[in-house]
C-alpha cells in the first residue's frame, strides 16, 4: 500500500481515487502549446470497467496514440479499444513504453501488432540496447542516434545527446551492432502518410515515459502526422465541408483546468441552428450550451436559438 500511496500520479488524474490507485477513471482534457500549435490531449481510462467513457471520447479525436507496455505488447483491452478506433477510422501512432525495463524484443512487438491488429508497423525510431538496458534510439528519418539519459521520474524534459553514427558504433559496441542488424530487416518499412491516415499502418516510437525519453519525438509526430479536424458523417451519412453547416454529436469531458472548479466541456458537432444539448436528464437550449462553453473555454460561437434536438 505504501508504494501505491507514494506513487506519483499523472496531472490528468485529479480524483483522489485515481491518485490512490494509479489509474484513470474519468476522461480528462489537457491542453498545451507545442511547436506553435495547441494540442488537445484527451486522456481516457484504460481499465475495462471504465471503457464506455473512452468510447464516447474517441468520437472527438483526430488520431489516437496507442501506448504499449514493452513487456506485455497487445493486451486484451488494447485490442478492444483498437477495434473502436478502426470503426471510427482513426489513424494510430504507436509508442512502446517502459523500454528502460525488461521486456520483449522490438521485432517480437512488431509481430504482435501485425498479427493481432493487422496493422503495418513502420518504426520511425528504433531502440539501441535491449529492453532493460536502454542506450537510446536511432531516428530513421534523420539518421541520428539520440542517447538515453535518465531523469527523476519525468520531472523535467529529458536531456538529449545527439551522437554521430560512427561514434555511436564505437561507444555502444554490441548494442549498436545488434540494432544495426535489426534495422537492415526493416528496409522497405518506411512511413507512408496515406496508409497512416487510412488507418492501415502505424508509425512506431520507442521510449520511457516515466523518464520523458522518446516523448519529444512522439510529440513531433503528433504535430507533423496527425491530420487536422476533418468533416464527419452526418445523420444522413454524408460528409459536409468544414465551412458548411456544423454537424452533431455532444458529450462532456472533464477539463480539469482548475482543480477547485470542475469544468465540463461540451464537444458539439452539429448544425448550430438545429442543435440542442442535454445535461444529465435536462435538455439545454442552444443558447445555454453556448454560454456554458464561453464560461469554461472562452470560446465564442455565433448562435441564436435552437430549433430541434439531438439528445446525447
């Protein structure tokens, strides 16, 4: 119990029970700037008992990051959530976590993903050193070796040392040689943007989230690879252009912007003039929904009144 109570919880886990158990129970929105963009991270529960919340949140996503435990690979709940992502047509980026601990080989993980999910893996980074003896990652796009440096439980951004290949081969010895031989097997497995956006392939990254290593490269991929918001099918099955009428589905996600003030965000996709949102069992008028969003997000939406309703 002591280990659990002393465990550092994620910023998005605001509930006392989440902090005690070290798991996410509710979905949370985290917003942060990165490389000139504003990233909205939807942190969802991974435990099967709270999966219904995750299914709703996926309707608001433009892509998903599939985080795998290096020692476990594809787990039962991962497989279930992947099927939901596939039904939604979401592109998926894969991050193999906990490479600083003992685990499977990278080739075993690729085989696990391709056999269980029928996804083509296109590793963008490749680990140097076996799981548990992490030396760093080789960036296939820049042909650079990024040396692993441990930090205090992810408290700060991990320092990165870029090492030239010749020097890395000399200093890393057998670990570099083994990684080089594995990379030869990956020739032809290059990232394809069209296949990624079609949900047929997944760019793959390796790292250690608790030490913040490899996370920077993952965030770079989110900025450069994740598609911008696109038209969604309406009730008639047609996709409308973004400059056409809004289209319609609404639900709430914990914003957690202020721990003393539990904000709720309504994600609304629908024709503004014909939308009514529901809060619990009580329908909101369109004006009430807009005012709520202005209060919690500072979002200004030009709207007048509701003419119909699509209950949640």
